[in-house]
C-alpha cells in the first residue's frame, strides 16, 4: 500500500533515516567496508558486505567488532578506533558524491516548513553534519541524531520534547532497525523499498519519492 500525499498531511513530525532514504549510500558504505578489510581476502570481504547490506541502519561501531573477529583480529577499543577512522575517511566523500534517492531532495525542500523534520541515523553525528552541510540540506532538520543514541531513544526524546502524540508522527526508513524504532514508539512507518529489505512487511511503502511527489 502506498501512503498518499493526502494521508501524510495528517502528520506533524517526520523522522528520516539517511542511507537508502535520502541518499543511495548503502552500497558506497559497503564499498568502503570492502576497501578497509581488503587485505583479509575476498571471502571475508564478501561476508562483510553481505552482512552490511542485511543490517542497514546498524552503527559501524556494532558492525566493526564483528568484522574484526571474522578477520582474526581482537575487537578491542584500539582496533575498533583504527578501523572506524579508516572507514570514516573513505566514506564521507563517497556519501557526498552518491546519488540522491529520486525526488527526495525536492520533497525535503518543499515541505520542511510544513512539518517538523528530524534526522536519525546510524552515522556518527559529527560525520553526518559534515555530509549535510556539503549536500546543502543542513537547515532542513530541526535536530539531527547520530549513532551516539539509538533510533528508538531519539524518537522517544522528540515525542516527549514536543508533547507529540505518536499518531501524529511518521518514520521514513529502509531497514529493520528503522521499522523497530517506529514500532517501539507506536508511530507510523513508511518503508522505502529496496532490493535489500524485501523481508520487511509493512503497511505503507514507496520506491521513489519522485512518484510520491506527484501522486
């Protein structure tokens, strides 16, 4: 079922994920993981990339310890920091250059004064702020939440801050973690469908905002 423009007017607060919802950046992050673990061989790289695509919306700080173990390395603080820094160096430029999800930039610019937009992402806050500034949408969101806080907590924080009813809030995401964050807070969820999230069954979905804009 597609959520129509008429239906979305009933919401006051809209929470946005970033990778796979605003930018087509899930695959470029997969590429970055592959590059930083390249020396450990094709077999482990393939396993890492597959896990990354199957677990969109999960912080790198939860993924990298797993990948270190797969590579035979100790997942201690030092190694996690080393590989996280390598990942960050590669990924910022890749995300900035990645394609927009069709229609989403126009939707954000045309509607950010009508709704309260918030960004909740598994990317560290300092990194996502650099990206938002570089792609010109840093003024769209009333607040930005990074990997330092869970998506469920972020939603709960905003609902309490604005004394908002859950029925007036919508989460737009593309991963199970986005879906669960919405469900945990009893708010509506709009799934941006991709080839990586076919297992998620949801009441509302869309493929491109381009079609949504003119429906």
